[in-house]
C-alpha cells in the first residue's frame, strides 16, 4: 500500500494538470487578443510609422550579421553531407539541387524566425518588460493612449518585414557557402550545381518561403510583446519573460511551419 503522502500527491495530480491546461489556454487566448488588438489599428499608419522605421533598423542591425554567420555554415554542412552521399551514388551534380531546395523550403524561414526571436525578440521583451515594471504602460493608459496600438503594432510589422528580408539573406548566404564547398572543394561544375535546382523547385516555393518568414515574424513579435507586457515586477521577472518568449516562439514557429508545409504540399505537390 502506498504511503499517505504519495496517495495525496497522486490525488492532486489531475487537479494540477487541469489547472496547468487552463492556464495555458488562458495565456494562449490573451496572446491571440494582444495580436489581434495590435493588428486592429494597422490602417492608422501615421501613428506608428516612425516607430516602425526605428524598429526595422534596430532588428536589421542586430540580426543581419548573426544570420549570415549561421547561414554560411548551414549551407556548407548540408553541401558536405549531401555531396558525400551523392558522390557515392554517382549523382554529385544533384547536390546543388538538394541544397537550394532545402535552404529555400525549410532552412531559410526557420533560421530567420529563430534569429528574429532570439536576438530581436529578446530585446523587444526586455524593452516591454522594462516599460511594464516602470509603470509606463499604465501611464500611457491613464493618458488615453492604448499601449498596444502605440507599441505592439509597429513591432509586429517591423518583425515580419525584417524576417522576410532575412529569409532572402539566409538563402543567398547558404547557397554561397554550399557553392564554395561543393564546387571548389568537391569539384562539381558550376553549371551542374545550379541546373538541378530548377528541376526540384517551383516559383510558389519561393513565395511560400517568404510567406512563412512573414508569419513567423508576426509570431515572434506577438509573443515577445505579450511576455514583456505581462511579466512579473523586478529584473528577475523580465529575465524570465525573455526566456519564456524565446521558448514559446520556437514551439509555435515549428508547429506553424508544419501546418503551413502540409497545406502547401497538398496544394502544390513537389516535383520529382
């Protein structure tokens, strides 16, 4: 027979699980409300245009170099791994096609979103958290200014715009890294490297990639703003909010990527 303390703990386990599920659903609903409220006044561009430009410049400045430093090794790693296997199968010329397809279809939007979340999203969360613990958000509400419209809306559009631009940078940097190792190091001809990509890719592939990056930017900014505006008071609360924002964004981005990829493959079957 189990000890009384263990029995009491087992009896409380369903209640704890239920409360955690309810809390998760509540936070998900509040996150959706923050996002929708931020999008509601999008038409009033004059109110947030200046903040939008400032946030775009900040996000591009802090993410452009790290994203290239990540994309070049990614492209080189894919090229080396795929190139060795393809050469053993006698299809070394197909390495370029597989590299370009992988970079465009999956790697580029995820890398851009994670960089925006890890670098830019952390800064957004800390900024919003600092405003929260200094009661700036409450002061804006007292003055009749909606902090979501003034602060969240420009950050949503700035993160989505920069994420889409970074996606293009990831593709170019990754293909350049793969080109160097596959063509210069492994001896594949440049024509064969690029020729195979047209057989696997379609123009909608590039469009869905940019669309994914655009959506992932919205997700990263919405989660960062929500976590910062609802963090606990004190530096510890801001630090925890930054950590939670990065983790939650990664989970939501990978889930959204799966859903979007599944829908796209149903609408546009891949070429073989």
